C-alpha cells in the first residue's frame, strides 16, 4: 500500500494515498520502534498495556527508514517524556574506520556517530531558556528583588500615609522609587528578550510565518509556504534533498 507518514507530538499518522484515509497510532500505544535496512518495525500495545501486535513498514530507502525511526523516537522523547532516557541520547553507530578501531578498543570515540539529536524534552528546554533569560537580564548589582529587601515596617508606614519614603533614604541607601524603577527596567529587558525569542521562530525568508519545515540535510528551518518555492537553503545555500515538518508547543503563534 502507498502510505505516507506524519509524525507529530501526539503520535504517528498513517495516510493511505489510495483510500485517502488517516489512521492514528498514539504514542501511548507504541511499545517500541526499531528499524532494519528499509524496514521499520512498530510494536503496539493493547488497552491493558500488553503486547498486541507488531506492524512492519517497508520504506523507499534505508535512509528514509532511519529518518522515520529517528523522528518517532525524538518526537516521543521531546514532547511526551519528562526527561530524555539514557538509551536514547547515548545510542550511536560507527563508520568503517570506527568499527575496526572498536575491535581493539571498545571505549574509543573514533568514528562514533550519535543517532539522536534530542538532548532535552520540551519542558526541560523551556525551563532552561527561562533561567538563562532571567540570569542574563539581571543587573550587575544583582536582581533588585533580592539585593534590596523591603522592610515591612516601611511598607506599613506607606499604607498608613505617614511617610512615602523608607528609612534607607536618610542613610543614603536605595529608595523604594528607585527599586521600582529598577524592577520596571528589568521587566522591559525581559520583554525585549522575549521578542527576540519570538523573532527567532519566524521564517528568515518572509519574516512573517512561523518556521515549521526542516530542510535536510543542512537542518535550517523555513515556513511551510516558503519551502514550496525554494530549491536551496536560504542560509547555507545547500541544495536540500527532502524536508521534515516539525511542531512547536511553546505557546507562540506567529500569526498576527
């Protein structure tokens, strides 16, 4: 049967080109995915979590089989797992030279090629970026929230209307207004960095649509519309052989 595959955050969609029907295999139903030359094997589970059946798909080439196997594993790890398993990020293959060297020294890194590129899940990547943005946007003297703690007695004074200034003003320290100004400045810096992150998801050709297509083999990304109009990568000028759709779940929508 002539079948096309679409791998997304929720599962694998099998589209029958003859009957024009879709069949969805959710990740919760997939126990294991393996490949052997042009064949991709998917072991399925039943509703009780017991092994149900194994389906085998023959692709047009070994490269296509490896790409489908990688896509299923990386999509599942990135969107559905709490952390990337060690057997995913440590899985590798060797070239001919590395295979010969490994016969004498199995711990050698010669010719070692890691199969999967995924290092973090979507949740881990989001948390890491958020921490880096916060750390890079802090002022040289430290975050105002932690550098100059506000006295509760001074706040009570302000609420009672007795004084709008803290006792630190008379001693030459930072006032409440200055602290608020620093906080506002920090918020503006965070907003600016957020805009830069959002712009990084825009297509480098039209600068309007969100990137959703990965050009293979260079790995640069463009939007769906522009991918149909180009033959070479707009960034590295490499002629791409195929493209792969990706899905973002970061809550950013480029449509305005």
